[in-house]
């Protein structure tokens, strides 16, 4: 994949260790989901990282959805 952008590469490809305390990466059936804590014990999906293109079409992985599985 070639990405043409004026944005620095560090901003585009953030490392896994750069997540804040209110963010968490959770493995799921189709890859990894990045969650952000909105309220205590309420996690919202912010990003899906998957090699399966069909995973991005599933409603359960859409950004803004509340994560219902256990952490």
C-alpha cells in the first residue's frame, strides 16, 4: 500500500504503546479493536484493525458502538 500524505508518518501509523490510560486494545474474532473509555466501565469502539475486509462491514465493530464483551 502506498500512502501519499503531507501528514508525518508517526501521526498516521501510531504505535501500539502510544495508547493512553483511557484506551485499550482488545483482541476480537476478526482482529484487534481499539476501545476508549467514555465513562467508568463504558468502552466505545474507536478503531478496528483487521485483515478481513468483511469485518469492517459488521455492525458490531463500527466506531461509536459500545463494547459489550468483557475486557
